[in-house]
């Protein structure tokens, strides 16, 4: 990118907080926010634990009239968007709304709304289904609701790419701002997979932890006793604009998007290529795009899939790309505390990374007990670390090997 | 409760707005700014509530409560 893209506002709805302040304070404690699923009876599901958002209704600014028309994933996106807009100090009455866009990532769609309405349709016939079903469930609904709510008319898109959805949305958004197509972009993702059908679908991929008896200890990336990742729900949205424009507006920025690298394994529809060459390529491309040396990187926010294959490949890629330099880079997967938010995950990782930069802290990977001989790097286990972070990478991997790496810098 | 008040109650509950916002002699679009999808819900709820069969093109955004009451009356007979 020619000019750096500034992150001038953040909004977060997550299992460990519905405001950036609580979100950060909770993460710093290094404890788990994974609990048994309580929204419905999940007792027969192989994996029935998740990071769940509580009390969304207490934090909302939306009317009951709007809430009943939308799925909870749109609701979370609207709450996070409002936070990001306020945080960025944008004066919505005095900006050109045709130059504000919305770029979202989502993997599954809005099933809580859809499942309920479809059930009613099968029971009551066509009179039973809400007319809002059509506009509530699909993956681009949150993008549409956000643009309608604020009257934004700029170029907007929604990207669906499993766990790399919001990584690609953020990159797409940054590119659109860099190309001068929009002045502002709200970018990020949202996911609400804790519904009877969506949780069942997620269960069938076989990568979820079944440690239902110990939810707090279930998500343990890079640990020998891992048995998969844990789902989470929530939304992360950031405001992106050009560095020069943020400077002119005189707003404090959290950091800058500096580069991206991406690649596809091109191997199998759901499995990773059994060697790490494609992930390595994405990391190399990102470093090239950001014009960084390997030694410049201070921190890497990891994917941390908590599967034997996922963790091994990620570790292998880091070793092969960075060589001995990896010893000086802090690594961690803070999502081990609140779960993997699928389509929203990279947006949360970006927020975690810029807050870590702001607070000179490396958040931990929790639940570490026993070393895996194939994952022998220092992943900042269990306890946060004080360290100045100037340059950081974020790794996102979708099913079947959609590899995206983002470069973020503080100053 | 007369028929008009009953209709206002049904519509305001369906849309999740205050009863006072739905005005008897104003078009629904002017008083509460309904959109066409909301109107589908309004018609379906009226049909269920009164046990009648209104069509979605009979009650529209530009109907007033008085007009809707006349229609409901006619259909009930």
C-alpha cells in the first residue's frame, strides 16, 4: 500500500466484554470466558461449550422495533459499529456519506432468526414466517443494516471465507481507502454460531473441543492435551481511514495497517496442505508488502487452532520463515480466553493487537500444561508479558487453507 | 375498546411502537414510517387477530386507521 491506513476507532462485542475497556481489562486477567452453552438445550452435542455474549440488550442503542427485524449477528455488528464511530470522533452530520463504506466478514449467517422462523413456517404455513426472514439471515445482512441505519452510501462488501473472513474484509477495506474510493470504512466482522443448527454444523467439522466438563480449560492451543478450538460469538469493528486524513482530523489513532499477504493451500476443501509452504508464502508476502525485515517484528497474534495439525503447521511456518529471529518475537493466541469467533476472529485479533500495542503488553495463550514436542516455541503461556510492541503480524487461517497475514504497526 | 382502538393496539404491538404514535386519521407511513415488509406483518397479524382475510394490497402504507377499520368491518360480515 502507498499510504498507511489508520485505525481511528474500535468497537467490540465479545464474550469478555461489550466495551473496549472491559474487553481489555478482562483479557489482561488471563482467564477463560468459555462456559457451557445455556441458550438452548445442547446436551446431546459433542461440543457444547462456547464463549457467549451476555447482556447485549443492556448495551444496545437500537429500538425494539428494529431488533425484532434482525438477527443477533446484525445486532452485535450495529452495537460494535456505533462504538467504533463514536471512538473515531467522526462528525456524521458533516461528512459525505457517499464516501463511507462498510466491509464485513462473516462465515455462517444469522441462524437464530432463521431457525425460529422456518420452524414456524413448517408448523403454521406461510402465515407463520416473518417477512423479515428474507433480509435477516444472510451473511451480508449486518453490512446492509449498518449502511441503512447510518445512511452510508459508499462502496461496501461482505466477505465469506471461514475463519479468514474478517481478515480479507479488513484488507479489502484498506485497499479501497488506499485507492481513494472511500474516505472512511467501517471494517470487521461478526459471528453468532451459538444456535441449535449453527452449533451442529460447526460440530461436524470435528475441530471443536469436546472437553465439556472443563469448559474453562478446553481451549488450549499448542498444548499436548489440546483437542480442538472452542467457538465464540461476537463482533469486532474498526474505523479505517488514510493516515493523512486522520492527521488532519487530529484524532488519536490506535495503529496502522501496513501490509497483507495471502495465499490458498489449493489442496482440499476442508483440510490444510500437510506442509506449511503456503502459509510461509503468505507470511513472506506480508513482510514484503509491509517492507519489514524479519527482525523488525515484535509480536505475532497467532491463529491457534488447537488441533495437532493446525498448531504444528503454524509453528513450522514460523520457524521456516523467521529462523533464529523467532526467538526475539513474542507469540500468543489470546483467543484461547474467549473462543474463536470464526468470521469475526481476525477483527478481534486486530483489536487485541492494537490494544496490546497501546498498553505495552503481550496477552497470554492460556491453559498450557504440557509441552508438545512439535510446538516448542515460546507462545507466552498463561501469563501476560510487559513488552513494547511496535510491529506486529496477525495470522488467520480458514478451512482448507485460506491463509491471510496482516501487518500492523504502532507509529 | 372500539374497533379503531383495537386496530391501533394490534398495529403498535406488531411494530413495537407506542400506541400514541399510531394516529387514527394519518396514513401509516406518515405517522410511524412503516416500510412494505412491516406492512406484510401488519396485514398477517390483523388477519390472525380478527379471523379475516385481508390482502396485502388492500391495506397499504397509505391506509389510515379509519380506512382499515372500515375494511375489517366489511370482511367480518
